[in-house]
């Protein structure tokens, strides 16, 4: 079977377990400021799965939190110690209820490697901490401190610890990757499937069902309905097309069904394996239909969004993406001449020749590195390099100032020759996975935009 090289992103929210996702409460109001921080601070990922504790715990009100964290090695600093390269960071986890600290843990970790190149890669350091607490709603605060650089990154989110001792109940789910017979949790960002990793595993637990009563599990992966292609040959470079973000998830791409008959009434592990093709974003829905005695049925629903990208993400991985991002700095006649080429080989040769005339390989690498950073910063309902903030960032770079105008508006200010130029963005949607900041019409200066383009086109 041909391997599928993809990245899976965990659900931003699952309806079944209220507040147990990884939605972050950012420390600043500005969306873009928080994201620009991610390029320099030791940004990490965190996820909570709420499970029923071991039956040896007698207190029926006790619930179990498994808190997974992940930090990429290239987000922390390594120093040479003899023959080794060593990092040193501290994870501080606080679980709060009603603004009072319930329990805390502090863990010191020291990743080591003989290979300097490994310290520059997105190799992930995983950690799991388990908490047994009373049922109820909690605020979880996690801080990672890089003890070598002194830099810190903090996140907090809400989670509910439920009482699993009454009716038929599902735990929330955990995504896992299957590799060489081993399972690893998957997180929000930068999870990469290599040649031997092409399987997504979804893990849940089901409690308090009667033995021999049938259970039907239906899992669906839905995609957005196709966007109508424009017949226009040369679209505007100033207002990138984000229409795909508003399309409904109306097409079922894959559907899995199975029926099981439990032999235990206490705890049933539901483990399903999927091989899902590359797609920017899916809507995942999972119905567990429990047929109880006397013809009574319960349907327990899990649903949420996941992004899937290829193995090279956040870098541009194919010719189509390279063409799309280069279009931002091409003139109309150049794009038109490129568009009529028939083969990929012809298009690659055209791009190579164009960059040779406009700054060479160093300028080309700098431009595509900017596109990679745009993916890291702004990916939501689509890849960051296709969304308006990503486009402005790629072409014009970091703004000199950012002004937050409420929760849904931002203004980026650029200063050139003592003149101010502005880009106004407005948030579209409320969910982080489906929302993005759209560039407002007539909110940018065309002269500054052309100046920014010309800086990339210089020899």
C-alpha cells in the first residue's frame, strides 16, 4: 500500500466533552501578535483526555485527566556538553477550580542527542501527566520554561472532569499515529507521518453498558463542497480568494461502520483505524449508537474539525503551492504566460528562469521561507500562505505596529520613508479552525503594495 505522507491536527473542539479540547486563551488580545510570538518563544502543544479512573479507586466522584504535552526540539535551545547536545526545560502544570489551585506538578526534562542537526528539526519531545480529581469544571494552566534561553510560553484552557459512574457514557477521544507497531498521540501542530506511518488511530472508552447489547459505531470524514472555479484568467493580487473557508462540509469522503457486542459492563475500549487521503480540512463525526434493552437507543456523538497536510508542511510541498505563492509578486502578463504552460516540467523551468532573473536562489529561498512561516502563523480553515494575513506577511514582512480594534479587527501599520501605510483586517467566523482575518476592501495603499512586490523582484 502506497504510504500517505500527511500531518494530522487534533480537533479544536469536540462537542461531547465540553471544554476538554485545546482551545487556548491567548495572553494578548491581538490574534497576530500572539502568533508572531510563536516563531520565537518555546511554543508547545497540549491536549487533555478525560477518562474513568481505575476501578480500584473507590470514590465515585473521582475523574481522571491525562494531560499530554509536546515541544518540538527546534523550539528550545540546546548547548554542547561534551559529546552531547543537551536542552533543559521545565513544565509547570496547574489545575484550578473556581480560581483556586487544586493540584500542581513541575517536571524538569533534559532531551539529549549526539546529532546537532536533530536539534534543528521538528523532532517532538512528549510528556504525559495524570491527575485524579473530583468531577467538575477546571482551568488548566501550563507553562514551559526554557532554562537555557530563559524564554517562556504559557497556555491555558478549560476542561471538564466528568463522573462516569451513572449512564452509558463515552470518554473524549485521542488521536494516535501507528508506527512500527507503536502508538503516539497526535497534537495540533507539526505532526509528520513518514514513509512507515500512514495510519490514524482513534481511541475512546465507553462505560456503563450492558453486556451483549449491540453497539454500532459510525465514523465519517466530510469535506467542503467544491468551490466553483472562476473563468477569470488574472485575479486580483490584492484580495486573495478565501471563499473556500465559508463553504459547508457537505460531502462525505469516507464512512466507516462497525457493530460490536460487548462482553463487559464496565469499560470498553473503542479503537478504530483510518487511512485518510490528503485534504486541507475535514469535519469528523462519530456516532456511537447503543441499543439498550426494551428497544431503547442512545446515540453518543463526537464531532470536530481536523486539518490534514502533507509530510513537508509547513513548507510548500508541491508545484501548485509554489505557483500560488509566487503569483503574489508576479505581474499579470507574467502570470498569464505561466498559466498557458501545459506540463509541470515547463512550469518548473519557467519558475527557475524567473528567479534567476530576480535575485537568484538566495532570494527564492528567503521568499519560500516566508511562506513557510505564514503557514506556521496563520493556518486555520486553509493553509496560512493562502489566507489574507499570510499573503500580506509574505509580501510585506512584519508590520512595524499592530493595533487591536476590539476582538474582531486588527490594523497593521508599516512605516516607509516617514509615511504610514495600513492594512485593515476583520475576523470572519468565531471558531479558530474555521475563522480567519479577511483583508478589508480598499484598506491598503496600492503604491506601498507595489513597492513591497518590487523588493522581491529586484535582481
